[in-house]
């Protein structure tokens, strides 16, 4: 057999197999659509109830906050009123104009001035600034 004949027989076999499998399917019957129910109406009602509960909770908390703020303000005002009541103004005494003020000399001894001693300062900064020889020594030995 030649290649062409083999191809033809193979092609005939596949056609026969395909024709057997392609038997006509039975025609589908026309069915009535089933009655179905959408839940969007129920969901809308539930959502409305939820929104209402959230709104009422928000309103109640806002009222409570307003009441607390009002109460806090009243307490603070009452505390301020009590503090003002308790406060006693302290006025200065009136001076006696019948006796004039005569200043007296202090019994403490006078302060004696001292000469500044920049050479005896223990701080290296003053010594560095004051004595150039020590400054050079300080740079070479300490900072090295």
C-alpha cells in the first residue's frame, strides 16, 4: 500500500467513527422558567434597619457627649465661682504720713574690692589664652 492509500483508509475510518458518535441528540423540550425570588427587597429592608440603628446610635452618643460637656462646663463654672468666693484680696497697708520715713545706715560692713588674679586660674582655657608659651605646649602635648 502506498502512502496515499493509507491516508485514505485512515480518513475513512475517522469519518465512520465520527458519524457514529454524531448521532442526533434528542430535541430539547421547551421548559417553563422556574419561579425565582430576588432577595434584593429583603436586603433593602435589612439595610434600612441597619442604617436606622446606626443613625440612632450616633444621635444618642452625640446627645450624651453634649450632656457631658454641659455638665463639665457647669462644674467648672461652679468651681471658679467657689474659688472667687474664697479668694481674699490682700490690699497694701496705707503708709503713715504723720511719721516721715528716715532711712538708717546698715550695720553690715562694706565689701572690700579685690584685685583679679588671672594667672592663678586652674582652668586650662584661661591659661591657654593668658600664657602663649603654655598654649603652644598645651597644643603640642595634650592635643596630640
